[in-house]
C-alpha cells in the first residue's frame, strides 16, 4: 500500500514555502546556532492560549495547524509526534523555580508543560481531537519512530490519515550544556560557508515540521513516501553502503534511478566522513545536496530533510541556493540519508506521484 504526503509545513530557521513556492533563498546567519523564524502565532492559535504556551509549543501547534489547513483536513485520525528534547524551556523554568522557591509554592503550569508529549497534546486540545495520540522520544530516531508508527497504522487500515511531525528547540541552557561536549563550532560561523571549514563541530538547529499522510493517490499530493528505515551504529562505511544498496533493492530501485540525494552533512569533519566516502563511491554519479546549513543540527532534523525532498519533487527543481547549476533533469525520485552523531542512521525514498 502506497503512502502519500498530502501536505507539509514547519516553523524553521529558514522560511518554508507559502502555498506552492519552493524555498527561494538561504538566509545568511552568523554564529553557532540557527534559531527559527517565527510567524505571527495569532494566525494559528487563539490569543488566550498563546500567552500560556512556551516557544516550542507555539512552534509545533502553528506548524500542525497550517499543515492541516493546507490538506483541508479538519480532524486527523491520528496525531503522532517525535521529539528528542521535549519542552526544554518549561523544564528549565520549573527546575529553576524549585531551587528559587526551595521546592515550595510552585505554580504547576511549567511542570505540566515540561513533559515531552505537550506539543502533541496541545494540538489535540485545540482540535478537540480524541483520536490516537502518541509521542516518541527516541533521541535521533524520534521522528522516524513517529513516522513508522503512522505508516503501520495506515497500512493496516486502522486509520485513513495521520498528522505526523517533529519538534525540538534551542534554549540558552541546552546550548551551553551541549557546547561542553564539543558539538558546536567556536566563534562566528556563517551557515552559507558551513562546509568550507573542515574543523570539528557544527551549528545548533531547531524546528517544528509536520506532515499529513494518507493512502489516496490524489492529484494534490506533494510526493509518495516509498520507504523509510533506520539502522543503529553501523560498524563501518562498508556496512552503510551495503545497507543503502539493500534499502534500494527492497524497493526495486537502483542508485542510477535516483535523481537527487539529500545528505545530512553538518560541517563537522568527523560527522561528514561517511558522506565523503559515499560521495566517492555509491553517490559519485548522482546529484547530491545537503540541508543542515538551512536548519542546523538537532536530533529530529530529518523531518526538515523530508519536507525539502517533498517540496523539490513537487516543483521538479532544486533551489539555486542548494545547487548553483540547474538540475540536469526533473527531480522525480529522491533518496535522503542522514545520521545523528554516528549512531542513529535513517534512509528515506520519495517519488513523484
């Protein structure tokens, strides 16, 4: 049974499309983190609710509402989200207040909204949706786990459509903590020149991206999601190449049939080593672009890559900011390969409808 992406939308460090327009430019940002370009939330959320919502809840709720609107879907049969960090801002507020007030006279709001499933729950509350609702917190596999859950329910005909998404945020506290592990570059770094600096570290990212999935081949679909799979801690580059080849073979596809490959390069010399190996072997003859100069690095960044792949297929062309030369032929089949910290590896195969 085929799975189709009917609509997709997100709040990200770069503006996503409005209507049918592909991402036109890449904004030049300097630093070691990419924070989201946030919209006027009153377009999506009741003003009385906005003042009680933390930043990630507003981002996730707004992205989900616009995604449903684009699909002309009033009530999804399932809401499934993935997040690695959850509501970091509310968690930090609650913990700081515990110390400040010596564990006494604490207001419950920050605690209630600090749980990982708050975004998914808030969407359901806004829609008055009592259908299946689940959140996956599986580090670098959080979005893939949510996506696979929805796909299985669709294939087993438990549901006819699903709202699936991922949301993670940067806070000053989380950025400071993660910086201690050497994850990010030091000093001012331009995202437009991220891959020119062959050093350790990358730039932090964040975003909330949602999709509506269904099994009907309607003319308005963005793309067909042929397959998605994950693999954990491959032993070496040969295992990665074998896994990718087996993934394509399972879909009766060959690397020569792929029009575009989107990889998760992030500018970290260690992180990008596997992509260098593939560029010189399995991917050598295929157009390849990267996406983390747009959204930064975070555990659920693959949701951005999936949006980008679907948008490129819908428009049949690659943005000039990602591929200076015009693409050789219309993009009808896209392979996405991303890994998070050498541990969580994911593959997606998309096709034109």
